[in-house]
C-alpha cells in the first residue's frame, strides 16, 4: 500500500522535475528503509531558509555540476528558477563565466569552487558570505554543498547517472 502511494508521488515528481525517478523506484522496490533515507537526504538538500536563493543555488548547482550528472544539474537549475533566481545568473554558472555574475555571487562561486576542489582557498569567500548574509546563510550553503552531490553519486553507484555531456542541454 505505502509503496503504491510512493510510486504515484514519484510519477508526480517526474512531471514536476522533468526528469526520471527510475533510480528511486529501484531503491523503493528493494528497500523501503533505504528509500526513506533518500527522502531524508532530499530534505537536507533543500534546507534553505535564511540564505537568499541566488547564493544558495549557485553553490548547489556547482556541487551538482562537479558530479557530472546532467539530470541532477537540470533539477538544480529548475529549483533555482522556481526560487526566482534569474536565468542569466544560472547560465553564467553552468557556462563557467563567474566574471558575468554580480560580485557577491562571483564570491559565492569562488567559495563553492574552492570548497569543492579542497584547495584551501575558501577563507576569503567564507568571510564574504558571512559579511553579506550572516552565519545562517553560510551554514545553509555548506549543507547544500555537502548534500547536493549525494544524488548524482547514488545514481552513478546504482547505474542510473547520465553524464552532462550525454544528456540534453542544461540551459535553454
């Protein structure tokens, strides 16, 4: 009974996301507890409350892009659009043109890129985020950076990931 309800929810999610949820059906069919844990990760990944949409989505899109999963990046871009982030901002992120971002978002791009590369150069960006939006925003960006890669990594491990280069265009 619960699985059939969840399957209907996944079908609705596919319409909303514009992407397949087959990997989640696979998990659901084999382990309801594991599926529920994926749901918890989705909750963690969408934990933005105090951070403005644009810096949060810039960071999360970069984390998804790093994992090279086209559908996951498109979902991140749709979430940004739904939260009112201008298309030109996300286009600059996807096309790796941080110089075309407003200065405060270029700082987020540099920060997120440094964190993801583990290059040790994130201190300046961290302080810029704190100064502009506060510690709550920094925490939410940090959680987004950590949670966003879960989905592409899990999909790749299960054989459901589609490379950005092998999927339809990310920005239309």
